C-alpha cells in the first residue's frame, strides 16, 4: 500500500508560499524576493519560481515565514479611516479589528480613499487578493456617488464614453443617475479596473466635486446590512461564491 504523502512534502513556488504566509499578493512577494530579503535554508534567493515546502527554512528579513491560518473579512469601511496596514496620521482599517487579529498578516484588498466608505475585503490570503483585484479577472466594483450639483445628460454621456486619467483612457462599465434626492446628484458607477481616486478625478475633469462615495458591490456581492466600521468573517468558498453568484451582507 502506497504511503500517503505528508503535507510537509508538498512543494509550491516560493512566491505562492510567501503569499500563503501573509506577505501580500504574488506581485508584492515577488518584489520582496527580488529585493534580496528572502533566504531558503540559509542561502539568499531571488527566484520567485523556486520550489519550497514547509520543511524548508524560509526567512524574510531574517524571520521565519510560516503559512498563516487564512482569514476572510468583509467590512463596511467608514469615512475617515485609511485602507492601509499602518499610517502615521490616521486610523487604518486594521485599527477597527480586534487586537487578536493584529499579528495575522491581514491587509485590505484594493483601494478606498480615506473619505470614501463601503464594501472592503480584508484577508491574509495573497492569492485571493490577486484573484479579486487584478483587472484580468474581471471582478467589477460598483459605487454610489453624490455630486455637488446635478449632472447633465451630456456629461453622463461623456463619462460613459470614458475619460483619460494619467495618460490612460478608462471606460466605466456603466454610469447611471439614481432616482434619489437631491435630484440629479446621485449616480451609480460600475468599474472593471481603476486607479487611485479614479472616480473623484473623473468627476473633477467634468467640472463636478464628489461629496460622498460608497462602494456597494464587489462582483455580485452587495453591501446592505453591515453597519459602518463593522465586519463579517466568511470562509473562502463562501466569499468567492458571493462575489461570483451574488449575496447581500
């Protein structure tokens, strides 16, 4: 009878292993590797594709890297906190978590600027972060936006056609007026990919200012019930099922 292979003998690429240890997305850990911060069994390495297992002594900046228990949180980010692991001046989304989660390598997936609110995924699973945030995976994000004045039909058409931001033309999947008071000032925008402060920059380019911005959907997962500053803990499969097939939080 063949002996069952021990999990310790399972080999994975170094970049994937470090993502499993909570060092961020594949792209982030590849930067760490190429910066010469990683050693395997005492020797510095700079090859992301190197195959390693739990039996290898993998260190980052001299500290051993071990796979973490995976955590998947969905938060309603409030205004006034930043999407960062740490910040010198403002509270971060990690400051809203229990102290017991501080050392679990959790980080926010994607961006919401300090004065924006809404749906935010937080995890220590770098692979899932890449799966959700990379444009090639076509996970859309939808927002509700309050403008400083009513938007014209002509400017809605311009926004739908796309605007050039930092030399790149970005075309939303949809831009629609929400029938809500104050009339003509609420819009719903869905994006497939984005850059930092994209919606605010596009609004400004058209002569408007954003007074309020809330992310309502990631894929087909919709924010309805979670109060600002609170979060829910989900399983990986449950989270991905809601993103792909729909669900309210």
